[in-house]
C-alpha cells in the first residue's frame, strides 16, 4: 500500500525552488515506498505515515545532538497535520537528503531552514486525508475541516479518524504545496507548547540510543592510534607485540592522507573487545616521522602575535573615517591587548562509528552532525560509490560542532574494510582531546577613544589570527560588520595571520564565542573610561536608528535595545549599587545566528584566593515570533550560558612541540554542578520569523562575567581562561 | 578468566582478563549498555553504577575487584524505590539535552538520596560531581529536589 504520486506532480515537487514570494519546498515530499510495507500503514509522504489505529509516525530528519531537534521538527509537522501529539511516534531518518532535504546540525539553522517547509509537509498530508474523506463522502474538500486526528464534515458533523482513512488515501494526489493553507499561529496546539524530548524515557532508563551503543552481529572493536603532532606519518610500530595480546585480531598501519579532517596516518588495532584492542595498542610503541609543524607552540604563537602587532598589518578588513585623527581628538583614549586560547569541543560521547563492508556495499552507523559529507568522504577515500554507502544516524552524545567533521567515520569505514568484519571504532578521551578541530585561539590589539559626552568616536582592532597570508584557518575569521562596526564613525579592523599545524573548526557559536568576549569587554573598558554606567553606555552606542546596514549583514539595533532593556529589568541592574563589596554585575550583548541576546552576570571574588563565584545569570533573548518548544528552548539557553562560563573559568588547549598538552578532564576541566549558577531566561518576542537557539546564548555570557569581575574587583580580564591569581588582593 | 557477577539481581558470567574494567565487562561482554564511557579515568561519571548501593565509577574498577558485590546499573533503576522517583523527576522536568551523561547522573542522584533523603544545595554540590557537557545542571538540581519531595522550579 504505497502512494504513487503522478509523474507531473512529482516532477513539480522535485523542481520546487524558491521563486518570487511564494514559498515552496526545498526538497521532494515523495513517499518513501518501503516505509509502509507490511505495517498496514499509509505513507503520505517521506515524512508522514498513518496507521489504521490512528498512530502517526513522523520522521526526524536531522541529527539529534542534544538540541532537541528530533522532537521539535516533528512538532511542526504534527501541528499542521492536526494530529494529537500523543498519537505521534517519531523515527530517526537515515541520511537521505534526496528525500529529506539537507540533514545537518549546525549554525542554529534547523528551525529557520525547516519552519516553512515542514509546516507545508504537514499541511499537504492533512489535505490528502481531507481529500480522501471528501471523496468517500462525495462532498467538496472545502466542506471538511480537521480536528485532533479526525476529518469532520462541517455541516453534518460526520467524522472519520485519520486511521480509518488509511485505505482511502492510496489514490489521492498530493496537492501543490503552494496551495495549502497554513494554520493561524493563534490556533496552534503543539507549536509553542512545552514538549519533553521524545527519547527522554529511553535516556533515563539507559536504553541504547547512541553511536557507542550500536551492536552488529559478529562485530569487532577497534582503536586507532594517530600522531600527537597532527598528520605525522608512522615511522615504526611493534605490530607483532600488539598482535601477541590476547583478544587482538588484527593490527595494521593505515597510510592515510594529509587532510586533518579525513583519514590520517596511524595504526589500527582490532580486537574481540575494545579493552583487548586497547591493551594491544599499549604494546605498539609507535614512533612518528618528523613533521614540519613539530616545533610549533602556544608560547611561540603568543610571541609571533606580539611581533605582528608591532609591524604593519597584513590585511585591512574595514576602514571607516579617520581613526588616527579621532583618537587624537578624543577626550579619553585606551589601548588594550586581548587573547583567548584554543578550545577542544569534548563532547561527552567519544568519537565512534560502526561500519560493515560487505559485497561492495558499506553500511555505517555514526553519531555525526553532518552525515552526507561523511558519506562523500568515505566514498572518495575508499573508492566506493556514494550510492553504495548507507549512513544510519544515531543519537549523538553532544556535538558542539565537533561532529560536523567525519574523520572518525572514514577511519571506521577504512578499518572495517581492511578487517573484513563489522567493526566499531571508538576513540579514547585522550584521542579526542589530541585530535580535535579546535576552536582557534586569537589576539586582538585594541585602541579606542570616547568623547566628553560618552560617545565612542574611535575603534581600532588589529586582529591576529591563524592562517596563511589572507587565507584564514577554519572558523578563525572575523566579519567586517561585527558590532560595533557601523556604530562608530572612525573604525578600523586590520588582520594578520600566523601559520599553524593545528586543525581548527567551528565550535558552538563559532567566531562569536571569542569576538563577543573581546569586543564587549573593550566596550566596557571604554564605558568605565567615560565614567558611564556600562549598560546606559551600550544603549547610547546602539543609538536610536533601528536598522543599521542592509541584506544579510543588517543589524537590528532596535531588537538589541529590546533585549538590553529586558535584561536590565530582570537583573535589577539599577539596584546594583546595593550589592556587597566584592560582588558585581556585568552586562554584555551579542548578535549571532540571527538571534539577539543580552545577558547580565552577577559574580563575586574571594579576596584571599581570587576564587570566583558566579552567582546568577540573566538572559534576554529575541529569536523572533515563535518558540517551537519552550521546554527545549530554555534548556538550550541555560546550557549555552553555562558552557560560556565553563570556557571563561577553566578551558584551555595548549600547544607544545606541535601537539596538544591537555589529555583528559583532569587537565581540561569542564564546569560541574558546584560552580553552575542559576540561569534565568526570558524570550522577548518580535515580529520576525523564528530562528535557532543552539548557539547565540553562549557568546555574551563570557564578557558579562568578565565585566562583572571588573565591577567586583576593579581588575580587567583580558585573557581567557580567567587567571584567578591576578584577582587576589 | 571467568567471573561470576551479581548484576541487577542476576548472576552473570563473563570470561575476561582480570584487569578489564567493570564498565567494559558490562558493555562489551554482557551487553549492558546503560553505563557510558566518557573519560576512562573516573573524572566524568558517565559510567557510574552502584556497588552494594554506593555510586562507583566503573571505568576504573577492575572486574576482579567486584567479587560478590551487588552491581546495579541504570537498567535496574525502574525497580529501585528511589531510582524510579529520580527517573520520574528527570522525565517530568525534561532534564536531558544529549542525554549521554544522564544514566550516570541518575545513578549518582539515586545514591545521594538513599543516603540523604532531603539534600541541601550544598549536599547536591558535593555529591553530584558528574560532568554534563551540555550543562543541564539547573534541571539536574531541580529534579533531585523534586524526587526528594522538595519542590523547586527548573
């Protein structure tokens, strides 16, 4: 029992692309034929199938990394389908972008990219059920409405459950998505209501959901040793000693390539259990070949950054007005050097993938944020056709951007093919910390000036980052429109780069997670130099023009003023003078991922030890007119804010001799319960389409904390993580 | 070497090297997948199980040291008088984000409540040392309070 879309309607759907004002689907909603086979259920399209008992199964299209997307995207479909949430079951889709459109978890993009499309998916399926009922009742579709999983004939009250219509939908053509009518948001019954994560019951009972939990009959376990200096080749290894360990099945060298987000050189050890494989690995005593980056270090980068700042910058990113002249004419001028370290993502589930190569076809189970490029990487590295590779998307034990790269996936595929059996590759925590694509470190050398009225009249930043000439490393760049660009008449950003062997990549709120720290801290310095209230100073800097700039880089200062005013009120900013000595409030705001966020932190510092207590965080957020799932939304914001606190207090990756010094949570600590403050969240709604929440709450909390420490102690934090020794009095 | 282990009320046999951590015996040999691997050095607590009712990090506990002790994992918590209340509170407050650490958090919270039925914030701070990389600490704290009958908003 499968739905046959006619050739014409199917072609129309496949061709659909955004032209003019009418939103059309960016992907096909063709039925997935096999979905319904044997179950008695009817597939209405690739996302929706209805069973005779009225249970509606909706596919979760995107990778679930803890952002709640497996729940919130199906909520959008269920709303327009008009089915009670209790009747909905969710299944994780495989990686099949031809059926589901783009399937990735990144950039806080899932809600904005799917909001229109998935409402139409639900509405199209609903229209088909209405059409089936209308045909059976011999009345026009327009005479029917739906409610709670039923089609109702409006004038007679005749009612048919969706389940009872299953057999009647087979001949029904899907309507053109452009023609379906979407619900008025005031009628929403699911969207905007707090729904627990669909898998929460499985999570709390410890059921297997994650990549690490995959088990395949006959499966072996693998560990893979790579060079601490990124990309160095294997010079020698005692493979026989490893092979002699009980339970070890296979040991071999992988030649690998030069891509640091691909298959790298190393030694694979495969065993009956992972523990056996690890014991084998302990016997390898691998020696690594010399590598050109083996003398690089964080200390060396620091020295080079200072040298570059002393010379002429390599590039100009933006130049408005006359900064030198404005600095000369300013009432007060400041200079400050800021820096921040490399960071490791450290998702709690170490990287892993299970792979099985059989009869020319590769089957993969992977916790990936970005599975389709993973498939392509496996295809190109192993010489297998992409269509011969199946990628099952497992739940990810955290992502944070790390699993946008699929290096571990291609390793598992390679090792499985070499082994000739299904293999689960699992990294150690140390493997993960030594082979990340790190949040890049960076340096900012500022000059700024304010006039007698507290206006910022000059701003200059020499940004020293990583790259090769004008080409910056992944996620190491800075936009020319970052605030306060366009808000200061005399404004300049220059850039210089340092070559590095350290692979870098996006980490939750990439770019923003560092730039907010430096810019919002230096703004705070200017506010204090002007003798102004730091929050009022920011309002003045934002000005009274609501929109600044045009197109994708437009900055809605009005929305930022809105969240700033909200957080001022929430945090009791006006009463901050009554706080005890050694306690302060700090404020910061940042725009990223289409979200406007203003945050206040209250922190105290113990004078004898310099120990910081973060007492409270307030977050005001504007992500448009609709929060899809308030339960998940608040959780995301609280988690992002606490992650920022963790960056500020603890986290640092240090490069020594071309390799990462830190190895585990012993020397790369993360925030724990005792240091986690309460986080109060308020969503300020505005009449804009809904945008994502995974990332934009993180950036402002770091400068808000540092500014609170300044308010508490008079000491300015210009380098992360915060050195508490400098706070002792 | 064959070890007889008391796991979740059953005697299970595992033929593993004596130095194999309990975590890997449970996961790879016995197929009990609730306890998770996060660090391997007893830092993160994702592998937390109960040994005779006390929360222990199974990633550093050699199977040879378990002896006849009762091993309890997240899989048995729905039959544990406190564990099931903790699970219900976790569900009720929708604590999890990625969920990977939560079995360990629930094991730690259950052991805490068994010893301290009405924990203060300070009790929670000192007992709940497991890492949640998604930082769901606000809701973990609230769920512990709720499971102990002390109501707090998440």
